[in-house]
C-alpha cells in the first residue's frame, strides 16, 4: 500500500466508457476508517444526475453489494425481465441512471474486494454474456491500484 | 294503564302474531309444529313448509340444526324439544333457512298450555348482531396483531442494539488494542481487514435494529425518529426527503407516534417505489387540535378509480387500518402525472395530551 502511484480514476472510467461505448460507468470504493469503511460510488461517467453520490452501499444488497460480497462478476442482461418491477427500488443505481442492461466486476486488493466497477447501457440487452466477457478481457488484470481478478493467497 | 277487555287483548295478540318480526312457532309434545306465524313461514325452507302443510312430516327437527350449549356451537344433545323442564328461556339456535343456509337465531322456548302440552318457540334473527360482533372482533384482533408485531419488533430491536451490537463493539475495541501491541506486519494487515469487516458488520446490525423499530421513536419522539429515518432512506436509495416539523409538544401517546411513523414510512416507501421521483416532501404539524402528516411527491401519480395495484395492494389497506386504530383520518389524492399526496389527521384528545404531559 506504500508508495502508491496516484491514479486518475475519473479519466480511467471515462476512457472505459469511450472504448466500449457504454452509456454509464461508475466505480464504488471502500472508504477509509473515518467514514466507517462504507462502500460508496466515488466516480461516475455518463451519469444523468448526481443521485449516485447520495447512495451508501450495503454489503449483499444491490448490484454492487452482491458483487462486493461474493467477489464474482455479475451480469444483468435485461433489467425489465430479470428484475421484478416491485423489487427494482432495491437497486437504486439502476433506477437513478435508468440502466436497462448492465454488469459489474469486483476490484481486488489482495484477497479482499475493495471496490466495484459497474458498466451499463440504457437500452435492453445491449450487454450480454459475450460482450461482458470481451469487456472483462479488455479490462485486463489490473485496474488502477486494484486487481480485476482475485490474487490467490500464498 | 288502561284496563283492556279480553276481547281487545286477544285482538292485539292476534295482530302481534301476524305482524311480528319475531318468528313464532307453536309446538306440541311430540315436537310437531301446530301453528306458525307469517314471519316464521318466511324463514323456513319451502320444501319443509310444503311437507308440514301436507302432513307428511311436521316435526320441527327437519329445520333445526342444533343449539349452542356449553360444549358445542351446534349441539343436538339434550334437545330443548325433549326437555321442556330445562331452562330454555334464552338460547341460540341454528336453523336451515330459505335461500340463506344455516342462520343463527336468538330463541326462547316455554310451555304456554300445560294441559295440551303446547309450547311456544320464539325466534329473533341474530345475523346482523353477529356481523357487528364479528367486525368488532376483527378490529380488536387487528389492533392486537399490530401491537404484538410492534412489541416483538421493539424487543428484537432492543436486543440487537443493547446486547449484540454492544458485544461486537467491545470486541472491536479489543481488536484495536491488539494493533498497538508488538505484532508482525502480516498479522497487522489481517487485523486491519478484520477491523474493516467488523465495523461494517456493526453498522449493519445497527441498521437492522433501527429498521425493525427505531429506539429513537420511543426515547426521543417522532421528529428525531423521522430525521434519522429519512437520512437512512437518502443513503440507501438516494431519495431526498424534505422534512419539516412544526410540533408544539414533542411527544404524543405511544400508539399515535407508532401509527404516524409507520404510515409515513409506508407512504415514503410507496413514493420511492412507484412515483419515479427522487424527491419527497414530508410535513408534520399540529392544526385545529389534530396531528397532521402530509407526504407529497411530484412523481408519476396514478388513477385512483382504476386501481390495479402495482405492489401487493396491502400497503394502502394497512395505512388505513392503522389510522383507524387511533380514530385518525387517512386521505389519499393522486392523478396520473400530478403526483401523489397522502394525508393523515389524528385528533388529539385530552387523553393523548395528558399522556404527553406525564412523560
């Protein structure tokens, strides 16, 4: 954790959005001890409002919460068919940004998930298994200070 | 009292027999019906009446389904027809009626002609009274269920807050102490990670406790409970709640506070789920001797006449029921494209005020 190079995540996610033509990209990070280690959305690209800034994520709840807890990527190809409309309010970022097709990957620091990277479209079925795989390939193993894949314990 | 001639009296009795709402049967020793008035005829099954008139079977048994005794709702043992000496001055009997199935009646049965063994059975329809009683019972039951739910939530919430969270906090403090002891760097790193997990777990438990029932509602009152709840809503769902409270007394009866809190919670959650907006206005004030809550959004709204519930449809019903518990008025106003307004008005009686003063 020492001598970390400074990463410009805003530029990074702007770049990702450009490269894969996403409508929306955002990044959630675990906050330092002063903020009681909560998980919040820190950076967003292509957002239509600032509602994401108000949201504090809970482990195991919502897209980022599930990815954070399980450490596994998650794909929702079509929000309208995959999530029951009465449950939709439990996914505030989807509602706030009107996402219809999205995926999220965990960001690792060693054996711990320290953040979540979310990418999405505002049209149904734009992101599917194949294109989500391509995105994960393209992302590579490192994203800023984090690993896109879990580093197995020595 | 004017002395009446026998003639006059028998005329009156005859009129009563013909016009009375009460069904009157004259029954002989064998349990056969010797006569019945028009009110009685109107309740019996047509088939039974035909059989009685034809003389095929004139026993009362074919229409009686039993009476209520100490052991059973509908019992046939120790039939009142066979035990004229028993006390049947007032009892409940079930009859098979015309087109309405088995209906309960209040009945009285006694001998009026000892020599010929004629007794009279008089019946009064009980369905209306029973319905009233059922409604009363249901509303009492609902009250009880809501109270039990609140009590149980309060208990679990307290338990989580006072014991589970406290224990966890002291472990966390211990863990922090260990960090200042001489430990290897890899142990230190693991400790830090554990501290992060535990801190988050502690927060989750606190949230759970508040979600069940905020202790601030019991300890500090409506305004404080609302403020922390709306803050939590904002964090969890990104919904902005504009809250304004203009209350003279800080506290009200605990039943009233619970109702206001729960109704508001439900209304805000509805706005969050269905209004498609990220701003809600909540106003709490006292006007004309009543406590008033207004929850308003400028969202999608819905057609009130054409009510196809988007959710379970229980939410609105529950809010109305809760409002009734404290004699409150619940009003809902909405139209497509014009947002939704929910209003709750609870009269503040002297009792409620007094309870507030005692606190």
